[in-house]
C-alpha cells in the first residue's frame, strides 16, 4: 500500500455502511449494528480504554492496533447514530485554527 492516508476512513465508512442489513452470521459489522447503538457505544468505550492503556504502558504496536479498532468502532457508532463522516470533517474544519481552550469554554456546560 503506497502512502496510506485518512481517506481510508471514508472508504471504510462506505464499506461498513453497506453492511447494514446484511446477515449478522456473515458480518461482524452487521451483527454489531443489529445489537443496537448502546452496544456499539459500549464497544467503542472498550476500544478507547484498550488504546489508552496500551499507550500508558508504552506498547507502541498495540497503540497502532487498538487505534485501528477504535476508529473502526467509531465509524460503526456514526452509522448507528445516523452521522456521516462529512459532518465530523466539517466540525473539525470549523475548529481548525481556534484555540482548543477557547472552543471548549464556549461549549454548553463547560
């Protein structure tokens, strides 16, 4: 694979989106989506914790693998929540160049 980049996320999202409604016995993604948004959110949390723990103890290869798992589960959560990548990319673009501290302080409840 030559020069992989973030476009892989858009391609993967389209593949995962196509797995909706597929036989759950044939697709982990379909099975996960059919288990409901709460279960998908739980899996995302588990993967986030695994990535964080790998980083905390300095297991670089595990950080890479767990990050891939985390991104996969995040994309599945977007699908389960009716969110598309373009919405998230637009939000990141909107925040670009703004102070993270200022942006966070402007959020409701901060």
